């Protein structure tokens, strides 16, 4: 088995395991990531008959919102994990969205013909794809000439306390292996120009990057810790073999740190993402 196959197998299993957390915390996660979806939609300039491909759709965003913007168009939601796409279908059904389909596939091996789509989105998926250059060539291949690709990635941990607070607390109790710079991890694509260089190598033009602010809002510090420890890939993996007393010490540390972000009866923790757009 190639190492890329192993990465895909681990990712498939990881996201199958995280899917319940993503469904449970859907409204909190979607409120946090909403501004990034809005930025992607603005940068893609969606027409009402858009044929759109959403990569690593997970529970369906931004693909389902794009389907709403394109009532005469069609959206294909794709992901490696069928459990995540099942949630996307439930979310679509709850919202009465019908102009979409789901397809289980890996981003670097797309089962679509050349020049099929007007646009492609990848919200917080790039960092988990084993061969990002091959995947970007696939995105370019399935775009029609003049079509646009827009993706988002997290920029460095220091600018994303919504995740780094939890990871620092875990690291105070657990020895964490440094992330493999070429392996899947949340900040793998963080460097300015990293994704732009992939777009450029795939032959895209008019490439631009912009930053988008997000805020994670929870009712209490305790709720913050509960949701982070149930859906953030880095945190869930790090906590896998942690015993209950250690978990309780980590929770206490996190809750004390997060209290500094309490404003007007809620917790508001900031973060920053980068959106990258290019045209075929
Ligand atoms: C952080 S979630 C993003 C979900 C959604 N786009 C959003 O922004 O809410 C990352 C998704 O990438 C998917 N994924 C991981 N590796 C993948 C691959 N090689 N090809 C396609 N999807 C992949 C996971 O299954 C997961 O659903």
C-alpha cells in the first residue's frame, strides 16, 4: 500500500470518528466558519445556473449555500468520508435544498470529466489531502476555461487561539509529536503563498490571497472545551489515550484560559483563515 493510500485510510477513519461531533456542534461550527464560506462565494461569483464542485465538503459547506445561490444550477458535494456526506444530506433535507448530489471520492482522484464545472471550492480540506499538487491539477482539469477555484486554509496557530488554547493545554500534560510538515495537519498549508504556488503550478492565473477573520462563539468556557474536544481533529487525536484525571486537569487549564474571552455572557475566541482564488 502506498503512503498516500495510508494517509487516505487514516483520514477516512478519522473523519468517520469525528462526524458525530460535527453533527452535534453543527450550528456553532457553521456560525464560526460562515464568514469564510461567504468570502469563498463572493470570490467565485456564483451565477444562478452555476455548475459547482465542492471538495472535502464534510457536512456540506460551502457547497449547500452555493446550491441556494444557484437555483437553476447544480452542486456536487464530494468527500472521502461517507459519514460526513450523510450529515450533509440530512442538512440539505432539513433546508429543502434539492439541486445537489453527493459523491464519495478523494480530492486527488476525481471521477469527473475534463471541463465539467464553472467553479470549485475547498473549504478547510487542502491540509488533509496526501498529494496536494496532484489534487490541484485535478481541480484545474475539471474546471471549464475561465472557471474559478477558491479554497481556504488556517493560518498559523498564534492567530487562531480558538484551537491553540486547547492544544497548549493538552501539551501541558501530553507529549505531542511535532507535526509532519508534509503530512495532514491543520496548519500544513498555513504559509503565505503555499496554496498560490500550487495553483500556479496547475496553470491557474489571476491568483489572489486574502485573510478572513472568524470568531468561535460558545455559551460558556465549559461548552468551548466540550465542543473542541469532540470535533477538532488535532485535539481528538491528542486526547485519544489520555486517562480521566489527566483529561480533567486539561479541562481545568482550558476553562481558566478561555475565561479571558468571556464578553457579555458568551465566550468569543478569534481566528484567521486565508482564502486563495484563481482562474483557469
Ligand atoms: C475540516 S473538514 C471540512 C468540511 C467542510 N468543507 C467545512 O468547511 O465545514 C475536512 C474534510 O476533509 C475531508 N477529507 C480528508 N481527506 C480528504 C481527501 N483526500 N479527499 C477528500 N476529502 C478529504 C474529511 O473527510 C473532512 O470531511
